[in-house]
């Protein structure tokens, strides 16, 4: 008993030392609710779904003051499914983020699993990162504005805020012996915020995206390495047929302006899957060559009806060209009501209409993000959820 008490005292002493030198915070989100899909492969589907308006997660973040205006910091963030308790991001224990770094007078440098600059600077301006959630990502999240994919082995710089202007960049080492360019990722971005105006711009360049980008949520296979380039790691039919792209490029920009309780916003992105037919990147069952391009435009409006009630409406249009001509029109109406500072309830209705030929070479089907694609060209999803932050 005395040994146990001594052990507890020792642990308590270490905890006090840690608190004296820095801080560690446990944080998280639990998002759970009911989703109705009117066309899940031709069938109605209704059930509990976790992490829609905001992905369910828990994490640890901490910092230590090193003096002279410099701090050490870290973030370890896990994603999980509240409906079943299983890990998110393919079973990775810290699949959302895992990094360590230093911050100083000019900015912050971090290393680990992180988000790219398009996510950092343009992502907050699309409705998926605000009141729309995962279901309202652009079709297939083709531009990654809703951060479906993370960047492994990444070194990131983010500047301080200079009168509303900030900028940054990310470089990911491919880690392939004898081929330093393979699997490498880099991105640049900048943002500006002053009064009611917000602006963001970003560029992303990904080599071998099927493995280096879309495959980063895949756990190790039996050979001990992940993912395999013989498999398609892209889930949505919007772009799954382009797994053999040697590179993917995304240019994105966005803006928002608030007047009173209302905010109008827009984003634009151009996404290119280039040099299709590279079997070292992924399979090419359709024999594609050349470049597949998507242009996406989103417009949105939200209104703070009362301090507790927010309502929003948005429309999105994505069109493919170069290889296939699929287009997707998506509309959403949503509402969010705060019960307290940390707890809210929300509801949304999403409708998508598809046309043309998609990446699989077939007639395009509606494919609202995060749900099973439809059996034809239209799909509607209704969602009611509860979110609690801690």
C-alpha cells in the first residue's frame, strides 16, 4: 500500500512539473445522428452515422515555453466512429493529425502527419468546414477542401499574422529509395482577413496520388507496407477511375464577406489528374491517357437568425473534362441550433443531380460525399444530428 501511495505521489510530482513548464489539453468532438439516403445503390437506407457536421475525434495538444519567444508544441489527434467505436482513417490510431514543432517570432514549423495548404487557407471558406459538414464536400472531395486526405512525412511552415495576412507551405518527403520525387507532395497558400472580408488561395501538387495521398488512410498490408499501387485507394466514382495518374494538381481560391448577421461566400477549384496510365501509381482498367480535369464552383449564404440559430443554403457545380464529361449539381439547406457553448443540434437536406460519363466510363451516378452512391443520376440525403465538443 505504501509503495502504491509513493507511486501516486511520484506521478503527481511529475504532473506538477509538467504543468509548471507547459500545458497539455485533452479535446474532442462527438457527433452522432440519423441519416436517411433515398438512393443507396437503388435502396432506401436509414441509420445512425457518426461525424457528419464535424468528424468525431479526440486529441491531445500541448506546448512548452522555451524562452525568447519560442515554444515547442505537439498535436496527436484520433478519429473514431461513435456508432461502433472503431478507429477512423483506416484504423490509424492518430489518423487525423500527428505532429511536433517549434513556433517563434516569424511563424511555426511542424513535422508529421498534417493538412496541406489548400485545406489550411481555402478549406475554412467552403461550407463543408462550416455548417455543411462532410456530406457537403465537393463531389468526391476532389479538391480536398474538406480534408479527406492527409499528408504524411510532412514539414510545414505557417507564418505569423501580419495585419491580416498569413502564408505557408508544406513539403512531404516521398521516402522511396532511389526515387526522391516519387510520392512527394508540396503545397503553398495564403490567406487574408480584415473586418468582414476573408480571402484564401492555395496550390497543391501530389505525385502518385493513389498511394501518397488517397492511400494515407490505409493500414499496413501483409507485406508490412501500405498502400499497394495495384489497388485503387480512391473510393468515389467521381475520380476512382483516375488512380493511374502520375500527379494531381489543385488550385483553389475562396472569399467570404459578412454584413450584419449575413455572410455570402464562394470557392473555386481546378483539379487535374495528370499523365494517366502510370501503373506504378495505380491500376488503369479503362486504358486512360492524358489529363482529367474538374472545375468546381460553390456559392453559399448563411444567416445568424438569433445568437443560437444559424441557417444556411448553398449550391455547388462540378464539371469534368479532358477524359470524361461528368457533371454534378448539388444543393443544400441546413440549420444549426446551439443548446450551449459546447452542444448543438443540426439538420440538413442535400440533393445531387449527375449527368454525363464518370471516371469509371459509365453513366454518372449521384454520389453525395460520405454515403453509398445512388443507382442512377439523382440522390437525396436528410440528416439530423447532435454534436458535443469537449
